[in-house]
C-alpha cells in the first residue's frame, strides 16, 4: 500500500464517522440532562429518508436537513412527553419508536429508493488543504465533517464551560439539587431532549446527503445503536465520543483490510472486532487499574487523569423528577 | 425583608407535617426554629424556600403575597436555604458545584470563582481543595460548601437547616460572627434550625418552637433552656443515667495498624478497647478518625499491622465478613451512605438481617412484624411501608439504629446522634448503654465535644492522621480536647 492510499483511507474513515459524531453528540446532550432516548436507530432511519426525500423534491439540501431535524425533534418530543409528562418508562417508549421509525422509513421511502439526488459537496480550506497528510484528511473534506466538528466542540463548550451547561449536567446528576438551585428541571429536560433529537435527525440526513447518497430500505440501520454504544464509550463527553466514533470507523476499516488479507476466518469475526475492542477499553477504565495507574502520577495530575479516563453515567439518567 | 407565614398547611398522606403554622420574621434578626424530630421544621422551611408547595396558607413578603412555584422564584425574591442534607452534585468538582447557579453569565470564569471560593473558605477556616470531587469529601465538608455558597449569595432571608453538625468549634465561631454581621449590619433575616440549644441561645434573638406540625410557643433569647425544652416536648425529659460498668476483657486490639489513602495516612496505631467500653474519637473531620473506623469495619484496607476481635485475627476481613463477626458500622451520611432512599422500612430491616437468617424467598409477614416491633422500640415516626426518604432527618437516624442486629460485639458509629433532638439523642444512648451492658463495645465519632466527654469511658483525638494519647473522659475537659484537636499534646 502506498502512502496516498493510506491517506485516502484515513480521510474516508474520518468522513464516514462524521454523522456518527453528530448523533453521539445529540444523544450525549440528552442523556446528560437525565433522559435516555433509545429511539436513535429508528429516528436516524426516518430522518435519513425524510432528509433525502425533501432535498430531492425541493432540490435544496438545506430544506432536507431542516426536515430531518424536525423529524428528530418530533420523535424526541414523543419521548419527552411520555417520560417527563406522563412518567412512562423511557426505555419502552424508545424501543417502540425505534420500530416505528424503521418501518415508517421503509414505507414512506418506497418512492425514493435508489434515485440520484442533491448532495452536500466538498469544502476545501485554502492553504491548509495543501499540508502533507493532514491536509487531505482534515482540510479537504466534505462540509458535513466541518459541521460535525463544530457541533462536537460547541456541545463540549456548552456542557463544561457555561452556566447553562452546569444546569444541564446538574439536572442529569441530581435533579432535586438542580431544582433547589433554581433550575426548571423538567423544562430543561424537554429542551435538551428536543435539541439532542434534532441533532440525531441531522445526523441521519448527513448520511443520506453526504456519505452514502440517496435512500434505500434500512439505509442507516445499525448506526443508531452504534451511536448509543459510543455515547457510553465516550463517557458522556462529546469530544471523547467523537474520538470514539473515529476509532470505531478505523477499526471497522481495519477489519475490512484484514478480511481481504487473512483467509479462513469468517467475516463476522472481523465485524465484531470494534465491539470487542470497545468492551475491553470499557472494562479497563472502569476497573481499579486506572486508580493504581493514577497513583504513579504526580499528585497534581491524578485528579485530571482520573476525570479523563473514569466514566460514570449521569446518576439520574432515566430517573423521573417530581416535586413533593 | 419582613416575612410572614400564614396558616401554612402541608400533609403527606395521613402525616400532618405542617398543620396551620403562622410565624413572622423581622429584618435584622436571627431566629431559632426548634422542635423535636419530625416536628415539621424542615417542611416549613422548604415551603418558604419554594422547594415544596404548601397545601394551603400564604407567604407575605413586606406585606405582599408571594407565590413560590419553585426555588427559582424564592431565590429571585431573595430567599436562600441550606438544606439539612447537602443538595450538591457528587461527581462535580468543588468549583463546579460552587459555580452552579451562582450567576447568570454564560461563560464560566473558573479562575475568578476559585479565588472567591478560597477567600470565602479562608474566612470561615474551611480547607477544601476546589479541584477535589464532591464525592471524595466528608459529609461535614459538603455541608461547609453549602454554607459558603449560601453566605456568598446575596439573599435577604437566609435559612440554615442544621448547618453546624459538621464543623468545629472554631469554625462555628467564625460562622456565627458572620451571621451576626449579616443580621446587624446588613439587615438580613436569618433562620437557624437546630437541635443544639446552646448554639441557638448563643446566636439567636428569638426562638419559635414547633411540635407535631403545629406552633408550640415562642420566647425571646437568651432564656432558660428548660423553658424551650418544655415547649418542644411538652415536659422536660429526664436524662438517662450512665450506669457504671466494670471493664475487664479486651475485645478489640489494634497492633501497629497502618492505613494509607491518597489523602491521609494512619501510621502504627495501637489501641485496645474492652468489652462494654464506650470509646470516643474526636477531631476535625477528615483527620483520620473516620478512616480508622472504616479500616476496622473492613471498608478500608489495612496496609500493615494486626486487628484482633475477641482474640481472632480479622485484619484481612472485608466488610461482609466483619458484619458476620458481629461488627456494625453506621455511617455519617444517612441517605448518602446508610439508607436506600426508595426502599421501605421493612425492606431495610430485611436487608440488615444477618446472612444466616436470610432466606431466598422473603418472608414478608414476619419481616413486617419485626419492622413494626423495631419501629416501636426505636420510636420511629413512620410505618413499615414508608420509604426511607419520607422520614424526617432524625427519624432516618433512628431507622439506622433500628437496623442494628441483636447479637452485636462492636458498634462503630460515625456521629450517632447527628440531627437528633435532645430526647432522641438521649434515647439512642440509652439503647447503646443497654448494648454495652450486654458486653458490646462502642466506638464512636462525634464533633460535639460535650457529647464525647459525657458518653465515653476513654477518648482519643485525631489530628492530621496522628492519634493523641488516650485520655479518661472523667479526667478531661473540652479545653484539653480542643488543644489536642489543634495538634498540641
Ligand atoms: N416527602 C415526604 N413524604 C412523606 N412524609 C414526609 C415527607 N417529608 C416529610 N414527611 C413527614 O413530615 C413530618 C415532618 O418532617 P420534617 O422533615 O419537616 O421534620 P423536622 O422537624 O425537620 O425533623 P428533624 O429534626 O428530624 O429534621 C415527618 O413525620 C416526616 O416523616
Ligand atoms: Mg429537618
């Protein structure tokens, strides 16, 4: 393999992971506020279909993205209304919506399968794109990639560097305490569930308008579940989540390469590789190994190190909040 | 701000937590709110702070009716509160926890907040690393942070629900001085909910007393303690005598025990505790007394040395083994460490039964009967079906004791009477004295030096992981202990 090919593969890995990055960020925001929206997979399918269909009909990718975001937000609204207002089980609602989204997308998308349509183009950044290796990987990419990076960074900043972000995390960690500090917990949860849902919708359209352009049944199937797993892998942080998404893409690409070069091992084995890796990493960081490793560090770095690697879900994830 | 509560009523099912209470609070004054456990103090204050809505009744601020749908509305009206159990965010850092809700600016200024926090903590003599995680702090430190947050905010009415359970005498002096300043110079209103009558007498101008959800009387302060106690309980409760007991057999022996944590090291501790003995541990929070207790309980690993219980080596026993050995540990954090908020009293009793008595299928009938008995024996205000978080703070504490099993050799108690009213505290000690007569030893931690001296046979003081010489309770004074706490021998 020559260098050019490697760079090409890497840059394709990075582009492939862009929708995943957006979806992971959306769900991360929702879960940080204390709501699990399990409908990701169905929501992404329906949004991918809608996004493409609207873009195809109106010949505008922007309207396509808008429609997809609305679909995502609508699904999120159902989850929010069911779990926050009606106090129903979040997991159950999510599963039902997953099935609904996937069937609806197949049904409504019948007339849009395998059509050529509008798509999002490349966006090169002058000068930077000419850098060796890094240029083609990061600065000569599809516009969706830049959008994904923007979303990830903005979400991270919002969560960890702003006052509303503190409230958002507070609502997911200990709603009654956030409430005592003046938060409208359920209002916050509604808002971030909708926002997260809209982002997941955008992620669906990003796939059908930028990665694998067009629509066919089960176009993005599986992607939503992968995103859900990466939210956990990313420790409910957008940046870690984005890295997780890229790593996931990379191991998948690696699996493809192995598959072509190692005979006698079944395809499934290689497809399982990313998952196995993910489980191993999660096991490592949640064991007390990291604590022992931290003991070797200078005391000043121990806290930040542990915060970086140790992950814990928001404590009130999926727990309803009710005033006495 | 002139605050008036009119006919506040709040019922939880059949429990009348507040049954038509009317109180008035004037600006520039400090009020003590007294009453036995479960009298309805916290409920009333939570209503005033907007945390809970009242069933009926009115709140008037400067004569204008106010409706607090949530704490946000109360905060806007200038009413802030420190809750009885710290309402903070365990996975956050101290700094993030301090910043949450502090101001309306979008971007957080960590540097400025860190400087402000350090300055404020310096004022009260608190020492907490702003970068530490809340969950690594002791309960007292978490309370300190809540206090600092409230006092830093600009509220005009400040409510403090039992704020002094986790701070030392010196820190308390600084805290009280600044509370006085807020009332006298800044014309704010302060309400202190407390069971420590001496503190209330020292700080407050006026006392309101609640009993069983109703108003039971008021009195300008200072006044005779007995006057207040009589209003609280209807009569002056008797103090249970402390029976003398010969202490002969050694029960617990620590030989050169060393325990290491990232924050603190206990080096070569030697200690012998005899059957029937009450041994008090004093010191500022986080100076090693809690760690020692956890090491004995099997909750913190012993790096070197030996631990003997009735002659048996239990150095390497984990918590579930020491439990089976007849050791019990009661943590300071009731809801945080000791109880499961969403489980009923019956379920707690079932969980606490010794392993050998546990069966695969739960015998609900018997469990409910035992629970009812324990509820009666420990005078818990609640039913076998109540959830732990529905009990008042003091009643949660009683539940912890109701969970102690009959055959007990060694009780390790971290702040056993935290948040208990005088009568309940006395009651708890009475039950502990009975255990003691049966041959159990009691090792306990309390920030209240008077309690340590009154209840112990012998006392050790911890300072920076060092254990002081052991003093006899009958031959020591609060002054001497204070010196030892400061690290002077
Ligand atoms: N959320 C709730 N659900 C059910 N009952 C409750 C709830 N909160 C309080 N109660 C009941 O209301 C009564 C008053 O409780 P409250 O917490 O106001 O007492 P308190 O005076 O603060 O006592 P303490 O000194 O023990 O803290 C208690 O009997 C308690 O069990
Ligand atoms: Mg209370």
